[in-house]
């Protein structure tokens, strides 16, 4: 629900009056079973329309462990799983996202796969579909049209014989200027709690740091920064219209945004008094400063994560991480001194040539960070995340070997023993999932049969540990003849790879040279501000890094101040309904939905003080989930010359369906919420199941 790529495409499609785009999500297993039992097709989130009723179906694939979900959703939606089994009456099934940079394992399921940035190509795909409808073109003709669009791979056209390689190179689509596309400041607003539930503004795309394991750093080159003026405008519109109290400045390396030192203080000056927190994900150790930390702390702490990736300098140089242990320790010291009590650390195990000494180095680095934390506080918690290194296509380490699940477990157990401490918590990715991730990410066209067979045996939602079906995958591996040895060993650089026909713009020779430089421990500098590293992209595609070194904040009236000096403090009592769809919101979700509605309405809420300021809003007793309420009391404290009539007018149309403002009045500041001694309940009974003779027994039991 919070995936930014989905929001961008949803916005661009629905901005066209002749296109209607809706969202589908894979149902949890209990709902999936119910759909099968009732014979109901999978329907869209917005209208419930069956999947098979649409003209185009697009899957976004950010993670390989979601592959079995593709045939599952198609089957539940009444669409044939394999593209060859679809006829003129079926939708075209498309896919995009980082996973399709190796499209071969997925080629059997999709009619077309979009490689690269989607903002421009999504309109071309829609236009092709519209013209095909108007002209009554056949499915085969439409696939030929799609195959002519740059960045679109159509297996039936480009690779009619699965045993042969595609006869043309598929060049990725590249959006040269992020300011040239219509970016969504507004998007469907979730009322249930979702991960990363905040406003996201992409400040840059691409990264040229050159970490040799990082697929995104190579497939999304070059660096393209969104102009700071546009970032300002998107935050201005998005925060006011969504009611979010947190925004994130999103990029692969947010600290590398060229004019962040000017933009961040200006944004905090604009929004801190509205108690809006700004977060900067993907901060590198060498981009963090005390000034940046001070700006983030102006509202509240939003969590802090460092990614050393490896415990020794030798391995960090091998992967071109280009940070020193001294920088890691100094950054940790800054974080702890600034008041953070929890620090997350991310490491990979199984990097090429990793030894016992490297694992001991990881343990030693974490203990050094622990000692740094104790200089500040004895209550600091260090959370260590471990993941098994997976060689990814289009990276310098795409030829590297991968640990077996057994080797991963042994190294995890070794680190667990070495890091046993009350203030250190260790979490790790399931080695079985890492094994499958590597198998699927480096697979060829034959891997499609493995995916389909695992699905037939019950594999579904594999990325969720509680749903992972290990026996189904083991049986599918055995039946399809896939062996682990081919995955675990180092690949021969002289042999072609299944994804070589996908042209990212970065030369294969450059990747191979980087692989060899890593084995020699040689570093490669970032080309963003220095000399060209000759990866091949800029001359091949006629592009160059786009950066914005300066920002002058636009002249704007100051935001309404949250300070109390000279401003009256008032308290208002609201009576609200919680009926219809609103009754299926839990109390905390309903509370957050109301707070966002108040912020969207421009209600000047009064906030508490301290590290985590909260609006002074009081709620009555929580209703059980599913129970409707005809009169729920909420007290809000406000600053400024606002009246009850103003609140009624501002809140009109702002609430979740099923919630309405019934009454509002000003009350004394010290007045408590009403606590009725008696409550009235109304129950509707289905006459088909009603047995009047059981009423006496019910009353006797009560």
C-alpha cells in the first residue's frame, strides 16, 4: 500500500480521462480459501470488479519471493496463468519493477515486461491499448505494437523459441529529468495501519556510489536529482492535503542530495511548528553530520539505521562500501549523544572470500559500538540485522558464489554466540529464503517451470515467514531438476548470462572489471562530482548526472505557529458517528484517521511538549471491532480564534466513510469526557437463523 512506484503509476493512469485504473492485492490465505470455496473471483480494492474484466493487468515486482503470487492472483482472478493460453477475450498481463531486469524466469507468465523507469512508458502502453480497441486489432498485432516500444520485452515476439536467446537487446527506459513528470503529491490514503505510513517524496533517483553488491545502484543510473523547488512544492501540497505528520525524503542515498544542507533546514523551519517530522532513509555514515542530526531532532526522533554491511575493512573495500571503521564509530557516538536509545545495524554474511576472521571482525565492530553507547547511556539497545549475500544481475558481483542455507546457519550461529548480550538483539533473514532469492534472481527461462510447480504444490506469499512452504519448494526443485550446485559456485565470466540481452547502459566489461577490482581490494570513487568512471552509461544513452547545488526557499507566509503566547487555548467536544465502513477500523486506526482529518481541515490543534509531541485529543471508550457507534465523544484542544461553527465547516467531507460530525460545542478546559453509566445496544438478527425458543435459555444463562 505504501509502495511509491505503485502510487506514481496509479496517479499517471487515472489522470487520463479515458483510462480507469484500480488496485489489486494478493489476499491473505484465509480470504484466498474463502474465494475458492464461494467460487468468487479476485476483485479490485476500489470497486470489486473481477481481475479478468480489465484490459491490461500490471504487476509490480520488487522482490523475487513474490513470484508465486503472480500465478496465484491470475488464477484467483480467472486469467490463464501462462501467456500462451490466453486468447482474444483475456487481458494483456504486464510486469515491471527491479526484478524484471532478469525477465527470463517470468517470461512464461507475462505478455510483456517493462524494463526501467515507468513514468513515460505507462502512457505509451495505455495509448497502444486504446488504439488497439478502437481499431479492433488482434492480440498478436497488439503484442507486436508493444514490442516496438523502447524498454518493453515481449517474449512471444523477441524470443519465440524459449530455448534460444532473444534476438535483440532490450534497452531500459530512462526518465532523464524527474521534474518533467507529473509526480503525485496526493495518492490513495490508507486508514488501516500500513508499513511506512507517511508522505514520501522522491528527491533523487539513481546512485553512483558503486557498491558492488547493490543492484539498484547499477540499474537506476545515472543520478537524477529532483529540483529542490519541486521537492518543496510536493511537500507543501502533500502534507496539507493528506494530513500526514511525517514525511520522508526518499532516495537510494538521501545524504548525497547535493543541496540537502540548504533544503533540510528550510523545510524544518517551514514544518516543525506544525509538528511534522522529516526522515531521511538510506543515510550513509560518511554523509551524516551533527547539523543534519540537529535538524531531524527539531520535531522528534524517527529511528536510526547504519549499514556497515561488513565487519572488516577488507570486505568493505571488496564491496566498495568506502567507509572506515573510525567513521562508523564516530557516527554511532553522534547518534547516541543526540539521544537515540535504539540503533539498527545491517550486515551481510557470505560476501566473496569471507573468512572466520571477517566474522570475528563483525563481532568486534558491534562490541566497539556497544562500548561507545555505554559512554552515553546504559539503556541503549543495538539491533543487528543479518542477511545472506545474494548475487544480483547487472552488478559486479553477479558472478560471485552464494552460501548454501547450511553454511548461512552455521555463520549466524557463530555470530549469535559471539554477540550474546542483553543490549544486543540479533535478527536474520531465513537462509532458505535467501537461497530461493538467489536461485530466482539468477535463473533462466527454465526457472518459470519451477515457479509454477511450487505454486501448484501450495507455495504462496513466500516472503512472509509464517506462510513460507519449504516442502513445496523442495519438491518442486526435485521434480524440475534444479540443483543447488549451479547457484552456489562462482559463475564463469566468459559464459553468457540469461539477462545479458537487457541493456541497462552499464557495460558488461565495466562490471567485470569492477568484480576484479573488488577481489584486489581496490576502491572506485563516485563519479557524481568527480571524474567519469567510464561505466558506459552516459555516452551510450546520451545522459549525464543531474544535480542541483543550490536552493533558495520561496517567499511564503509563515506557517501557523504552535506557540501559545498571545493565542487563546480552547477545548471543543465533538460527537461523532462510527458506522458503516468505519466500524471495521480498530480504535487506534480510527483515532489516526481522525487526527489526519483534523490536520487536513486546518484545525489548529494544541500539542504536548517533550521529545514526542502529541496533539491534545481525548477519546472515549474504544468500541469493539465491527460494532457501530451512534455517538462517540472526542475532545480536542485548539489554539487561536476558532469557534465551534468553524470546526463544523472545516471538517465537512474530511472524515472516513461512516464517520460524521453530529455535534460540536466549546467546553471548559478542565471538563472531563462524558462517561455514561448506561449504554444502549441494538442488535440486528438474521431471521433465517432466529429460533424464538432459545430466548428463555439465553436469559437464564445471562
